[in-house]
C-alpha cells in the first residue's frame, strides 16, 4: 500500500505518538533510502566520535543527484535483505541524540519555497501516513510547531535551508553534471569536514581548528562554524566558475 500524504498547516494538529511500546517499533528504520545532509553527517560523526572520513567510509555511500549533479550521501544499509539502517538495534536507534533531520521530522515532511522577489522562505508541511506506522492510533494531539520543538528539528532546518540555497544556486548558475574533480571538491567541503579543514588548497578557512575534539551538542559549535565556512566555499566556487564561463 502507498503512503497517504496530506498537507498540514502549522496551526493544525495531528495525532501521533511513537514509543518502544508500539508493535511496529523500528519498522520505519528498515526498507528506507536515507539521504544525509551535511549537518546530519556533522552531528553523527561528532556523536560517534569519528573523523568525517571514517564515518563516510564506514556508514555511507555516495551518488549523484539526478537533477542537480551534486554529490548525495546516503546511509549504507547494514542488511541488504530488509534495507535496515546501520544504526537500528532491538533497543531502538543507536544514534538517537544525533539522528538525521528526516528521522526527527517523520511522520511529517517539510518542504521550502522561496519568493523570487523578496528571497523569503516559506515552509510547507505534510503528514505521511504509512500503513505500517501505528503511531497515529490514539496518539498525542500536537501542532507542527510542537513537533519541531519536541524533536529539536529547528537547527537542522536552518542548516538544511542553507543547503537548499546552494542547490538552487547550482541549478541556476552551473546547471548539468559536474566534472568529477569539482564534484569531489564539493563533496569534501560539504561532507568530509576534517579533510576540508586540513586541506590548504581550500584557502583560508578562518575558523578555529581544535573543535573536533569537543563533544556533540555544546562546544561542537566550532565545527558548525567550519561547516558554514565550507558552504560559503561551495557558494563562492559555484559563482566563480559560472562567472568564468560567462
Ligand atoms: S538513524 Fe536512527 S531513527 Fe534514523 S533510520 Fe537509523 S535507526 Fe532509525
Ligand atoms: S510508530 Fe511509526 S515512527 Fe514509531 S516505530 Fe512505529 S513505524 Fe516507526
């Protein structure tokens, strides 16, 4: 059966509760195709106390966005038969505090549109009802805002909106496929922050270089700054190559 997707206004309430006591526990962590944003990768590698390169090698696969030509990073299944997330266990999510934005947001989905004149972003929300998900039965009634607060999604959304801006910039100024070396450069900047930090060919990164030893959630903000610098590098790169081609 196909999922039922219905638009949801922010003030509207939906009924949903998930807990280890539902009989479908962990069903949503299988049979999935889980793309990670750069901020997802940062949170996960900090939580797991791994370098970005080790995290990417061990847990992810890289592909190319069919519409954008940009690198896409997805979680590699731990079990090819049921397409299980590498972090799911009988007790639940092993990386719950650092789970990706899409896991936090589910069973909602968020889209964003931009006003061409003002540049203002507008959020669009929908609720996804999948037949296997029993969280809608007798669940807690809440608004979208309540869910965003409860699941601590706001910081993810802010960073992911910056990624959407980069995708929009890419489609506008550098449409079509990227050359493999430039795709690799962008992949490194967005996802492999430790390599980005240490690679002098990216120029002056102008951020503290000691944040990688700091724990997730508080002083890891040094790496958040590094990710912002990396995204700026990608933005400038896309604008520079488009100007050179003009
Ligand atoms: S990261 Fe956690 S919540 Fe997300 S799919 Fe994997 S196990 Fe499930
Ligand atoms: S209620 Fe839905 S979100 Fe919760 S474990 Fe079941 S399928 Fe996953």
